[in-house]
């Protein structure tokens, strides 16, 4: 087991050896944004049409292994080779004047921003920090190669507890229902459930393989364990016992090397639908124990190192070993109606050398929403080509419920009347956009909300998407999409 881990670390550090100094200076000046080259693979529509490199933060000395947002999206935790856990605070920043806006690009007045200096720097680990996890009360767990898990809080400068293991601790997560418990996975082949207040193991299971990923069910009653050999173990809590319900090999009948499970995430509040990433370049969606959808990386893309659902659940953000950041469409209705598992390669992606982690911002900010509304209102009041702009958006408009299908077998019409747009049953926001003029029914800028006659809101999720990356060079970078969808 130790041999495998040393080989894995050696491979990561070998990749890091690639010179990063040849990258263009995308983050050269404060307050400026540089456009990224976004490519698509087998898509009929581009959603991320104007992605900008916005922020670059010198976060750690060396490789960043892990990065996670708090439940409310207001804080970011990161950890890596320098053995330090950093907590960053999210804010919004006035961008100032910019000439980047165009018919299909809208830049808001205020944008997502991470404070340049960490709110906290937690010291105490004697080895690389491999994983971090948040509770709903803003406690943070950090697992390390020093064979410990430590617990912290954003309002405290001290370590609140240490939990000792017999070997490297690769992964950790709070119970989503009861934050007094958490689960840890180790390369000793064991998963342990810990009581936070008691600071002891209350239960454990032996998977007899290097544990590389763990994830609780949203109801906290069970969990999934991923291993280096590509096996997923499904456990349930029954009384005072942990029972192994099932064990599946994600490789199926094709046995091949390099299938380590690299990540597990349940869809929000869904105890049956789960996303599993692996070293064979695939992202699998499971419904219970059945694979219902497979996302494949670009040809020869190798490992999918991590993947996360966006806050809307409509897209998946992932990063591959080839340093490509991917944006995939996730369509729940399409998957439900599919009679068999479908393999999909259609995606949008961009490259940035040295990326080890990528994730979307998971929060909601009414201040940013209000700023976006103001930006669109200003555009509509002053734009000399208002009618042309409206016609462009109307011609490119299509149903989000069929967005995924356009890149699959269904080739539906791309122009949808207002009554056929999807309705999302969401609570009213504090700052909703009001109709701008008589044309407002035809202009629904993504990420903005408008109530219709049914009391629901129309929501689109690619405009304003923020992707954060962490790198082998210890940098955290942010990339923002301010482009509207266009037909290819």
C-alpha cells in the first residue's frame, strides 16, 4: 500500500516538473481580465462563450492537493504540500470600467472575488494535507500524511482536536445530518466513523484495499467507499452495525489497470444518484448500483482527478490529468427517460498548465445577482442596437431541459416559445430583475430571474459561472464565464 502511494506522489510531482513560466500572462494587472480559449467537443451549442482569467492568488508553497467551499459558499479551504490549511473569504468586487461587453458578452458591475490574504492559516500537520471537509457550522476537517485528522473552526486560531490513525489519511467528510460524526479513509484499508466530542472511533469497516474516496449519503444513513483498485463499497447503518450492502467494480467486464476511484459526490438531496470519477478518464453517474450515464474525457485524456456538480446541478465541472478543465451538461430528465446507459463525450473545455483541482463556486449571492440585473438594464437602456441584440438572443434561445439532448440523439428545434421554457420551482429572491420593457419576455439573461404567470422563475446557469482551480505551483486561480449561449 505504501508502495502505491509513493508511486502516485512521484507521478504527481513529475507532472509538476513541467515549466509553468511559458504560460501567457493572463493575470498581469489587478482589475483586468484576459480571455481564455474555450474549445468544444461534439457540441451543437457553446454555453461558456466568454471565459476570463480574473484572479490569481499565491496560496501555498508547493502542490495543492485539495480545495473545498463551505456549505454556504462564503469560505474556501485549501491544503497541500506545505502542510498548512488556509481559509479564504469570498467577497464581491467592483470591476470598474471595461470594454469587454458586446452583444453576446455581458460583464456585471460586481464580480465574485476571493480576498488576496487568507482569513486563517492553520498550522499543526507534520505532513501533506490531502483532504479537507466542511461542516454546516463552519468547522473544518483536514486529513494528512502525518496519519492524523485535525478539526478547526473559522472563528478560532487553534486546533480543536486531533484524531490519530495508523497510516496516511486520504479522505474525510462530516456526516451531513449530524456534524458530531465524521468518516475518514486511510491507505491502511479501513474507514472509520469518529465521534467529534468523544474523539474516538465509534465504528469502522475494513475494505482491505487502499481507500481513495469516501462520501456520505445525503441522509447520513450510509456511505460509499472508493478504492485504488476501482471498487466501490456501499455501506448502510443498521442499528449499531455497519453493513456492507454491495460491492461493485466500476471496470465492469473490461479489467484494466489505472482505475483508482478519485472522487464520489451525491447529487443534492438525492440518496440514489451519485457521481463517481476514476483514473480511466470516465465520470460515471449511478442510480443505486446501476450505471446510467458515462461521461468520457477527450481521447487520451487519462485520469479524471476530480469532479463537482454546480450549485444548480445542471452542469459538472471536472479536471483531467491532462490539465483540461471540463464543463459537462447534466440533464436529470434525459437520464431518467433513457432506457440504457449512454456514453457521452460532448463537452466544453479549456487548458491551463499545472491544474490539480478544479471546482465551481457553490454559493448564492443576491448582491451579485442585483449587480447583474443592473448591468443588463444599463445595457438595454444605452445600447444603440437593442433590437438587433434582442433578435440575436431570441434566435439562440432554447430549452435547458433539452440542452443535453441537443448533443445526443435528439435534434430538437432550438427556438422555444416562452411557454415551453422550463419552470423552476424556486423561492423568490430578494433582488429579482423586473421586466425591462415590452421585449423583456424574449430576453432572459442567464443567471437572472423573472417571475412568470405561474409564480416560478426561469433560470439559466452558465452566465456568471465561476470556476476555481488550484495548481502544482501553489496558486489558486479564478475563471468567470460572462458569455451568452450561441449556436455553433
